[in-house]
């Protein structure tokens, strides 16, 4: 990974409700240092969409719920 997460994103992620799936995904990805670009490619969405999920600004489409849960368990080991 050439770049880490910005302090702004990490702090924003810490301040929002973890019950939101996108925020929980963000915490797992930040801890595992998975680049946003990789997450976006995996789910077929834009980097901006993932960034917004991590910050709690928007939420993943419900059709992605199962995929996201599986992804989090895979990388959160």
C-alpha cells in the first residue's frame, strides 16, 4: 500500500455510529490497512462511495450487506 488513511478520515470514522455497516467496514479496513481503492474495486463502486461509507455520510446499498459482512470477516481475522 503506497498511502495510508488520512487522519481526517480515521477521526471521522471514530466519531460516527459503528452500527452503520459502512462505518464498521471502515474500522475493519483501517485496522487491516486495506486501501479504499481495493474496497471500491471489490464491491464495484467508486472510491468516493467507500469514503462516504467509512465517514457515515452515506450507506452501502442493502444488496451489498451480505457481501460486506463476508468481506469484513475475511479481512478482520
